[in-house]
C-alpha cells in the first residue's frame, strides 16, 4: 500500500518538475539600435531553461522582399550550460532598405515535447536612417565653355582602310564558299561506281602486281581482306572494317544463305588470318586460288544499281 503511494507521489513530483522546467526565458542582445540603410545589424537571441530535457523548436527566420526587415543570415549555436542553466543562442544579421523605425517579426519558439506551449521573442526596434548630407553648400561653380575638337582626316583614313580590308576579306570568303559549294555539287553529279565493279578492278590490280613475289605475303592478304570488306560495306550498307573474321562471317550469314558462297568466304578469311597472324606462308597456286575465290564471291553476290543511279 505504501509502495503505491510512493509511486504516485514520485510521478506527481516528476510531472510537476517537468511543468515548471518548461519555462523558457528569452533575451535579445544587439550590436546597436541605429544603422544606415542597408547596413547589417547583429542580433543574438538567447533562450535559457533549467533542464536539458527541453528541446526547442526555433522559428524560420527567412524573409522576403515585401518584409520591412530583411534577414541577411542566421546561425543556431549548440546548447551549453552556464550558471546551472541550459542556454541556446541564435545569431542573426538583419537590415532594412528603407528609412524609419522597424521591429522584428513576431517570432515564437515552441517546445518539441509540447507544441501548444509557445514563447514569443521580446520585441526589439531599431532605427534605419539615410546617409547625412551637407545641404549648406549651395554655391555652384561657373560653367566652362564647350571644347571644340578640330577636324582630323587621319581618324577617317584609318577607319576607311580598316573598312576596305574587311570588305575584301568578306568578298574572298564569299568566293571561297561559292567555290566549295560548286565543287561539292559537281562531285555529287559524278556517276557512282557500283561496289562490285570497284572490287573486281582492285582484285585484278592485286593479281597483276603479284605482291607475294616480293616476299611480303602478309601485305598481299591484308590488301585482299581489305578489298572484300570494303565491297561488303558498300554492298550491304554496313560497317565491317573493324570486325574479326569470325564476326564478319556471323554478319554475312544474316544476308547470304548459300553454303557454297559462305564456305568460299570462310576459306579466304581463314588462310588470310594464317598468313597475317600465324605467319604461315602459302604457295603461289593458293594465292591465285584465293584471288579467284574472291572474284567469284563478288560476282555471285553483286547487285547492280538501277539506271537512274
């Protein structure tokens, strides 16, 4: 029985202590009471309370252009103990852009554990005044006569020369642009050579030169595969120059279904890779055979352009 009374008494003491501890004292300390228009004024708002269990919710001190008092910046300092009291401070820098007496907005501090309890910041007023001027000086100095500037032909000569050079440069630029445009139109009107005709001409030239007789077999097969890749790019409108032989075969299979043509191309690419990378040198009969297979590949996959092209 006594234990229950003791518990109730302890709860009453705790809540009564918390109630009295929620009293918060607010003070405003300023760096002065008079400023010039636009000059900053430093304010320090101090909140003191007796228990650390209180958590304060400071108001938003932002202002807009319509407010008479403008807050330049604000900073909230961490809470600390001073003479058995908990203290928390907020430093503000305010100003006014008009002359007169101004007061701080009606800011209120709330408690996080009891939002119904509010504490108003004490009213603080300050004076904003214009820069004092001396109106006793009313005597004006006499007007001086106008200065006449003599006419100078050299000034005009310089500008005429600069304008003439600029005019000549513009004419040259227009002539160069028209020349390039005419040249590009002329190149467009040239007859387009079919890709199969160009490939067969290159293969015949490669056969005529017989590069393998000079001992540079790797160069021969590099030129052979390059001719075939250029033909495939122009024939199927794709980009295969950077593809490996395996990747090129995989791509060609999406356009060609004839196994005989595919086997011939695979044979050409395989022997070319052996010669370029494995340095396996073949005989002249194989060189000519692969050249004929390349010609046959072009002839079997050719597509002539229409009469208009």
